[in-house]
């Protein structure tokens, strides 16, 4: 009760006294299908001449209308920088035209837009690690130029409901040297944007894939101009949020066998969950005996650690309070804290992820905790990978009502 009263007082204080945020954002959702995972040239390992032209990039009007109707107030539009870095001349100009047209289209639904430079691993030379590999290399120099050019384009749209995110989940910042390096690199990006668009709201992020640890490593002083937001992504812990995801990253590969992991952790039976995981591992005929043993060992440890963590609302509150403490210590307005991504898999179709009650409870706790501290958030995502999708079912333009309800929106 005491914690609730203190938090309520802090919330009221934020409401009454906080200065205006860099941009008015509250409840958003990522859109990963409009300008990402570009078309590749037939028989080639490089982009097609019109990389974002095709049915898969044409988001139906009904979906966008449903997003606005549900009560989302902004879209976080992911943009693969690869084609923008690759093409020159008229083809490069056409990409700017496409981006501007898409921003105008989204704005037409009454939605603010965050343009998020969001590299992927589709083309090796433009993968996230390559972009930040060399502070003084040609690719990063070109990326800085891209940021400046894009900022000028966005400023020309003359919208007060538009922000620019410099880089999604930076793959850097895992050592003290890299922390300093990323701070310098992001300063260059921020300066390039400010030079070309002095009034454009900017979103910066820490290293270490953009989590809270990276945010705490970030020196906000060079960016804290009142028109910059500070981002972190929240998928804590992956054992819950990424259950069922078929990733080849070694750190989470075992999670493809996980499903129905409960939230709060104390609400379920470790043994019952383990039996389901063990059945899934046993059923995977592609595993060698050694790999099977490795998956069993990794899965047992991850599940044990999860239940031992006692994950519940108090853990989320503690995480978000750490961010609030960081903001206050550095003179950052909490309304300029931006949760750029969060989400949890769901079970539908042939995909087994979180159970509906646990998933809904986690989403509700995260969004309520964010709102109480003044943070804006963007759920991941409208489309993209199916297990995180906001869509009701495959082939439908309707949004998933239980997810909307958990997010505090209109089903």
C-alpha cells in the first residue's frame, strides 16, 4: 500500500508539473511490414530496383483504420536502411518519395509517426552489426549522411506529429570501449539530424541491443535538449516473452520448445511446464543426441531461473523505477522516456506461445506501469512475425480483441 501511495503521488506530480514532452506520444504500435525486409532481385543477393513494391508492402486501409479506431495514437514505422544505403540517383530518390508517401498515408489516419531506422540481416553487408562495426568506416559515414538526408526529408513534411529514431537495437556497447564508441557515434547521428532538421524530435537509444542496461550506459547530456526522447526495449525475461520463438541465436534457441510459461511465475507449476517442454524436445527428430542433451540442459536452467525469479508486477515496477531513477539523476523528463518495443508471443494457429491469461496479465502490467511513470510505449507489432502479431488471425484485417483489452485499448 505504501508503495502504491508513493507511486500515485509521483504520477500526479508528473501530470501537474512536467514540462511538455518532445512530442505527444502515448500508445503506439510497430509497423514492420511496410518498408522492411525488401524485395531482392531475382537470383541475386541484393535488392530489387523497387525494393518496397509489392502486395506484401501494401498494408490494407482497413488495418490502419482499425489501429486508429482502437485508440493507438502513433505508429512506429520500421524502415530498413539497407536499400537507402545501396541505391543512388533516381532509384535512391524514389525511396525518399516512398517514405514520404507512407508517412503522409499514416498521418492521414490521425496517427503520429515515428520513423525508425531498423536494419535487418537480409543482406550481409547492411546487417545491424556491420553498420556499427567501424566508427570511422565508410558504411557508418554513409549511415550518418543517410540520417541527415532523412531528417531533411521529414522536416520538409512540416508535421508536428513526427519523430525520427536513429537506430534500432544497436549491436554495440557490450564493453567499456564500445560504450564510449557508441556514445560518440550517436552524437554524430544526432548532430547530423539537428543540422538538417533543428526542430525534429529525435529518439536515441543505448547500446547492448537497446535494453535498459544500454540506456543506463548512455550519457544523455549531449542529447537532452528537450526535443529528444530516450528509448529502451522491454522483453523481460525472454523465457516468458519469447517462448516458442524459433530463433537460431544460441542464447535463446532452446525457447522454441517453450510454451505456456505462466505469469506471474508463482501462478503455475514448474513440473507441468517442464513436461510440455520435454515433450517438444523429444518430438524434434532433427536433433542429434548431443544437441538434444544441450537443449534439455539449457531449457531446465532457463525454466528454473524463471520460476526462481518470481516474476510479477513488482519486478516490472522495479525495472521501470530504475529507469525513472536514471531519468531524474540525469535531468531527463520522464515523459521523454520511450518504450520502443515490448510484447509477448501468443498461442494461435499452429503456434504455441504464452497462454492467454498470462500474456494478457503481463501486457496489462507493463502498460499500466509505463503510464504511471509517464513513459510512452509502442507494442510490437501490427504485422511482422506472426507470434507477436496484433492481427486477430491469418488473412484477417481485424485486430486481436484480447490483446487490445490487455493494452487498455478498445476491442
